[in-house]
């Protein structure tokens, strides 16, 4: 692994780990305090970037965006379930 890939990997881990506390709290409380518009844009953008990174073959970028999309999708799901109550 070269220096650039290592920097990318550390950045990916830090960025994805930033979502962990919010996602964990959302799961525990079954409430998502995040703005619906923010979540929708974030899930959409991360999903599109996941597809793009797959197409260009950048696996660090792919993992980052896949995990970010997954965690934000959990928050979106909980937010949508709140609206139905």
C-alpha cells in the first residue's frame, strides 16, 4: 500500500466513524434528530458516489461511500418510520 492509499484509508475510516455515534443513537432511541432534507441528499449523493467509485475501480472511495450510504440510510429509515407514527 502506497502513501496515498494509506492517507485515503485513514480518511475513510475517520469519515465513516463520524457516522457511528449518530447511527448508534438513532438505533437505540428509534428517533432520528437529523433534518429530512439533509438525510435524503446525503443518501442520494453517497449512493451515486458509490456507483461512480465502482465504475472507476477506486476501492477505498467505494468502501467510504458504501458505508456512508448504508449508515445514513439507517437514519433515513428510522426518520421515515417516525413519520408513520
